[in-house]
C-alpha cells in the first residue's frame, strides 16, 4: 500500500498511542498549510542540502498552534499565546544556523502577539512566519477577530461586523520585513514557492495564508476554496481594477540587513582591534 | 493505470480531492468509515493523469496516487 509522501515527516505513533488522524475539523485549512509547508521543506532539504535537524518549528496558541505540537517529526516548540516570535528570537540567538518556521494564527499575530510581530519585522530576524488567517477565533468558538472583514457574521457579531480589519501584510511591510506575501489555501503551488523563498531569504519572511474554517463559516470546504479563488485578485492589478477584491501575491521582496548579521559586525569590529588580546584569552 | 490509495483511518470526508481533480477521476463512495465520514473512491482511474493535486491539497494526508510504471 502506498501512503501519502509527506507522512515521512510526521509522527504517527507516540508513547500514548497513535497521534494521527490530525485533530483539525474536516476540510480545515490548517492541515492543508501543513501539507504545503512539508512539500516546501522537502524540496529545500533535497535542493539546498540542508539537514532535517536544522529546521525548527515554533507555534503559539490556537488552531495553528496544534500543527507543531503533536505531529511534526522535526524539532518543535509549542509556546504561549502570541509569543512564538519571542521564542524564535531566543532560539536564533542560541544557534543562528537554525531555519526557523513559525506557525501563527491571525489572533496570535494580529491581536495578542501584535507587538512581538512588529518588532520581529523591525529587527528583521531570520525567521519564516506563516500566518494562517481564517478571519475569526476558531478554537474558542468563532468569535470575531481583528482580521474579520467588515460585514461578516460571527458568533460575537450577529448583526455583522462593523470594525475595519487589520491588513497584516501591509503592517509587516511597513514594519520592515524582507519578504511579504499573501496567498490562500486554494493556491498550493504559489504557497509552496513562497515558503521556499521565505526559508532561503535572510531576514523576516511573512507569508499570510488565508485559510478556511468550514465549521464557523458554516459552509462546505469546497465552497470556501471556490470563494477564495473568486474573491482574490493579483497584487499586480491596479487599485481601480480590483473591484474590492483581496489582493494576493508578493507584497515586497527586499534585501535588508539581518539581525544576527548586524550584531556580528560589532563582534568582528572588536576582534579586528583586539584580535591578539582575544586570542590570548581564548588560549 | 495509476492506482488510488485512501487511508480509511485518516480521511475525514471533506471531499476536497474530488473538487480539485482536473479530470474528475474520483467520486464519493457509498461506504462510510468507522467515524462516519464518506470516503472518496475511484470514478475512472483511466482518466487519472497523476498530477498529484489531490495529494497536495489533502488536509489529512489520507490520499496517495501510485503511478503506473512506464
């Protein structure tokens, strides 16, 4: 019997019995994003000759947090709500060779972890942030989130949401991230390409993936995927021709100095002046 | 002819694979698994081109396509 090719990166059995199937509801976008990420990681391992042990997955709290906690056969950390990026900063200081992938949700990044998020982008730390944006708080019962679009019915906005939504991609771009992209779960190849680009990028890569929540949006997953295709438009189109659709694509791709590199400069500067003295100390 | 494998324990019956298949080689089956989900089954595997979209978009790692040799 042939099995799914990405199962080799997942832990199917644990000390307490089988861990699979995944905990997510049927048709959830989180499982799809995990699938795309593993495809991207698989290609990076094959092409760049990066060892599997170099990858580190970190997540916060929420549906997206469950991805790293039980299933990944990589080094992973399941941290407190919104603080995944703080843990990633520490891990990167300890070992700059880590390829860190952070799974966060929209509540994780946009509300409770908002400051960690903008300062990670400002410092330009070398992480790849995957933000699974389903526009509501899925795990706690479908309450409205800072990313809920205007006019959406959720459990806490029964008369439709009146508050403007956060545009996380624009926020990341202005805060200084090196690479910013937005896709949906209905664009698998583009997501994989973006994740690969983000892992290879030296600096913060922020990839927002619009993801479906069939349970709280009360629609079939297939209908939600179709809606993603219809309600989005490429960023290359002009503002007038978008007709209110959500822009998707690569928002920015620039080269800025990475956080660890900029501190390494100070170390090198002092080593050049006091090189001999330093060698004596080391001896 | 390519061969279809469905992991009955992992499939949650979201039927995304049916929708993304460009040649409509899959259909919902008449049977349900132990958890009560409707599984996909092969409609006509001669139509399957082995593009792998169903494997790529499966949220539960439950589907696999074994490509015919040659």
